[in-house]
């Protein structure tokens, strides 16, 4: 469970930093939608990472 929280916090935090600002600028008042989408995408990638690591506990994903 701790790995889930660490991965989630890392992925969500990095998603906000790497989100292209042009997308938010172009969307004007709907900039929050771009952030919401990027957060969901980041969480989905993190969930896939956790799933793969739980299926292969002896192997490193890196």
C-alpha cells in the first residue's frame, strides 16, 4: 500500500510539472480540464506500473 501512495504522489506531481503550458493557455477558462486529464492519465500510468510490479515481484521495472 505504501508503494501505491509513493507512486501516486510521484506521478501526479510530475504530471503537473511536465504538462505543456500551451495547452492550458489555449483552453483559457477551461484550463482545469487539461489539469484534470493529465492527472487521470498520470494515475493510470502509475496504476499500470503498480500492477506490473505486483505481477512480477522479483523483477525490476527499471
